[in-house]
């Protein structure tokens, strides 16, 4: 059973996954288009599944080139993911979202789905 | 037991939010969500979900609008606690309203007025008292203009009676042809249910 802290953070992750203010929203879009589960998403970013929580709760990077570069660097340093991979994934997610017209991800989040999965199932990776 | 983050930590995080640091929201959530949820745990009436929603919304609001916190008015922690409590109170009130709508038939009471009980000052009792008063106002308005025959029909509806016979008896139309009885009963039930629906959606003093 999740502790109060973990449950509150899970609620935050779920809200972040559906709020364009947060990086979690773009990561959900990327995961949705790429059909990635949490483990695959973490692998593509060169980080652990646990680090995805930090990523989800960061503010989405600014859209101007310099701001985007600076924000991605800071976010990568904070979460321990690869900055180039993150930048590539976010550009891809933005482009896909724009092409579709609406970037809203499906209800639920890949990260929460991973956390809800039994420990021995894929998606609850223990990288790091 | 979670320990609230130190004031200087939260002040520094707030400064970073104002400056637009993209990692500051994450650090704020990780530092404050647990302690805030712990603090409000007893106010959720056994359900942690509204507590977590209230806490997360408070942190989310500050992350998006860091200028809503004014340092000269107190510490960030106090600001967050007040915001989370307000959110929780609003959430619980919304839940109660939704429940009350389900109980609108026959004015099912949701609580007693707090009166002079020792807990009268608590937010929960005040909310319950308010909900009870609102429901009582609705009930008075609906029941006030009803005659004994209407109330008997409503009792049958509330008891789940579906046969026409008991309604026809109450409405004193048992001597009419069966089709006519059904029509009279349907009209009476529709009229009363429409009245209840209207009363439950109008403001209490409306």
C-alpha cells in the first residue's frame, strides 16, 4: 500500500500528465504516439522509471529555442536523464501533437499504469 | 511522519518558481506534498483521495502562479496549508452537495444543526449545519405547499411502490376504469417529481 507521500505524488503525476503546464503532459503525448510504456519511456530517456516522476512534475520547457535548450539542460541535470534524448523526444511530441491538432493524452498515465502494475510485471522497471 | 520542509527551503523554492526554474515545481511537490497530506489526513473523513487532490491543487496553483504568494504576509508553508485546507473544504462540500442531490426525495436529513456542541466551531460541523439548513429550506419549500394526498403519493414513490393500485387508492380514483387510473396516477407522480426536481436545483432562497 502506498504511503501518504507516495499517494499524493501519484495524484500530482496524474494531474501533471493532463496539464500542458507540466512536462508530464508532453511525455504522455510522446508515450502515446510511440506506444511506450513507462520502462520504454525511461529507457529512451536514459533514466530510471523512478526518475520519470521528477520529469513529469517539471514545468514544460519554454518554446523559444534558447529557452527550450536551457530548460531541457536544467531538467536533464535535475532528473538524471539524457538531455539530447529528452530534447528529441519533446520535439517529436510537440510535432505529433500539433499534427493531430490536439495533444491531449488519453486518461490515465503510463507512469501511473507502471506504478499500479504488480512488481513482477514489465513497466515497473528498477533501473538505476 | 513527514516533516514539513524548512521555511528557508520553501522560500528558496518559491524564488526559483518566480524566476521560472522548470525544476522548481517538481522539487516543491516532492518536498511538500507528503507533509501537507499528512497534516490534512484527519480532515478527509477516512478518504485520502480528496486530501491528495486538495494538496496537489494547492501546490499546482503556486507552481503556476507563484506571485499569488506574498512573502510579507507569512511563510510559504502557511500559505500552502491554508490553500490546501480551503481546497479540501470546497471538495468535501461539493461531495456533500452531490450526495444531497441523491437524497432529495422526501427530504432525507444529512445532519443535525451543530448547536452548542463542543465541536460547533469545527469546519466540518459548520459545513454539516449549512448543508442541513439548505436541505431543510428545500424540504420546507417543497413540502410546505403539499396536501396529505401529495405526501402519501411521495411516500409510495420513496417506498419503491410501482403498482397502480395503491396510488389509485390514495388518489381516490380506484373506481375509474383501469386506463384512466393509470393516467391519473402518472399525472400525479409526474407533477410531484417535477416539483421536487425544480426545488432541488433552485437556490434555497429562490
